[in-house]
């Protein structure tokens, strides 16, 4: 077993360099992959507690003419400046509270400031490239240099405290859809749609609940929005009264079950609500309409222990990390029960699909990261291609390799769903640095790799943009 823990070390070096390429890149592959993730976990004696708290860094891989050029930049945010220039944690993060003392908590109780540390994903806000997280603040950046341009509103003008870093493009029309969660006695998930270049959105559906759950993503179909509310729930008063970091106010309540809520994407409100056996997930794989049911596929954990397992101290100590499984929920739009079945026995997380053609529609293939040891003792050490119709999996592994999210890029003339390539940033623990690996989407064999001069800390999500001709 090799040591993956270098993927949780701080990186603050910024470089721009042409990368040596081994193998052959497809002639048609031209564009830019921008990935996002945490990179700074401590500075000046101050430490951030959770993987999700690390300060954001963007990584750009410009691919074309058989070569790859790499650039990385830290996002220049108020939270990073507070840490580096003033030597203090100035903003509330996922599991780090700047008000460590009772005295500090008392005076900050009613005006804690959410962090603009947008370390989760990249998208567009008002037509501009932006890094985003789970608070309604986005950080815009220059897509060529990765220079930070500013902090902007990510709520589409809708009042609330939380959102997701996983907005969707509606399958028909392409409007962006997301939600903003407003806490209160009756908390409300407010779903909105917004044209891609618009700054404001229109609320198209609401789901009210006394027990809001921690929800990292959701799904859409051609006719519906699908919300899974896991029984990791919070009483909103806890944020005011308990003085704990954000996620530590949530409690696992399996007796509540998994609430599956289906809303009309055209704005007709809730059309179905069911309770399934308790489970937890960060990521939806996909969803689609199937007659009088909705099919919802999740990377499902048995419980929410994964949240605690991702504290930095635990990860650096090499403690096992729980794994998730591709799991299908068939949800009736009328009366009846949700049926649940595991799609394969291969651990599966950070899922991607051929998004443009199959998001919200029936599909066959999904790509994710997995673990050869299902106990999670060696973290995430393989890439997995899953056929959701048969359960068959194809695995790519490399000795000492720890891959990140696989991004599928379809070929320009793709005739099949898996006709394209898969891009993944892999920690090569033997070399002591990271590499961009390019796999054939159909055969799942390696085509090429481009070696980065340093370790890229394990990140979360990224997007590929084709080069415009």
C-alpha cells in the first residue's frame, strides 16, 4: 500500500508550465479543463479542520495540438486574505468556526459571516466563469489566467442561507436550475430557474419542512426536479444557540428516513413525496422519468459517518474512509413505495455522465472513483466505469495512483454514449506529484498522461470547455 496522504498537504505554490506528455492525446481533444478544490489547510499556526474547509485553488489544463499547459492559482478571497495577512480564521467554514471561545461566540452569535471560500465546483454566474460552494456567494475568475475578479451573488436574487455547488441545466432549453435554502421555523428549499446569462432567477417550486437536511446536490429530469433530503437534519435554532461550526449542528436521525421529493420543473410545486430507508449521499448520479415513476440514482452511504471521516486530522492519520455505492431509487409519482437496489458491488463516488446528451434522460454509463479495498483503508485508488443497465464495471488502476473525479468529454462526432475520453487528475504517490490521465471512454484504457510538477491536493469537481474555432 502506498501513501496517499500527500493529497491533503497544503499547496501554496503557483506555477504556469507546459507539461511533458506521455502517450498520445486524441487529435480532436482541444479545450480547457478547470478543476477546483481545497489547497491551503493551515497558515501561521492556524489550522482548518475539515477537507471541505481548505482554501480554494483552481487548476487549469489547456489541451490542444497534442500538448497540455498547466496553470494554478489560489482564489483571492477575504477568507484566504484573513488567514495569510492577518493570521486568523475570519469566516465560518463548513466545520471550522473562527469564534473558538465562548466570549467570541457570544459577540458573533447574530452576525457570523459565511465564507466566500468557493472550493467545490466551477460554473457560470451571469455569463462569467465562477468558483462556487454551498453558500450563495460565487468568486468570478479570468478563464485564461485564473486571476480572481471578484465576489458576486450566487443566489439569483433569492433570499436564503445555503445553496448547492451542483446547479443543473434543464434537459430541454438549457436554463440553469438550483435552489436556495432559507432557514426558519418552517425552512424552505426554493428552486429557481435562470437563463444562462441572466443575473436573476424565478422561483419555480418550494418545499417546506421543519427538519431541513444537509443536501449537497439534487437531480432533474425532463419534467421534474428531484430532491433527496437525508436524515442528517438540523433545528435551525442550533446555529444561534449551540455555537458550533456549521455541520456540527446537524444530527443523524435514521428514524426520519430518506425523504424523496419530486417537484414539477414547470413550476407546479410538489407532485410526490415519499420516505425510503435511511441513507446519506453527497452526489446524485442522474435521474429520469420512466412512465409513472422517476428513477433516481445516488452514490449512497449507509449513514452519515463519512462527514466525520473527512476531518483533516483523520485523513492525514490514514484512517479508513467509508465508501458509497451506486444505488437506484424508483419513485412512484402516485401511491406506492420507493424501491431501492444497489446497481453494483463496486464502491462508486464523484460520479460523472455524458451530461449534455443524457442528463435528466435515460442513460447507460457513469464514471466515478472507487476503492479496491471496500473498507476504504487505502482511500480512493481506482476509476470505475459503470454500466447502470447491467451492473457491469470496468476498472482502471495504477500502482500508487489515487484518482480524482473523472470528467467525460464526448468526441465531436460521437456515435455512442461512451464515445469520448475521461480526464482525471491522479496523485502518483510513487513519483510524489500529480498527473492528468486521459482514458478512452469506451475501453477505459489509458491513452496519455501529462505530468504536473507538484502534488495537487485532492479536489472535488471540474468542468471541461471545448476550444472555440
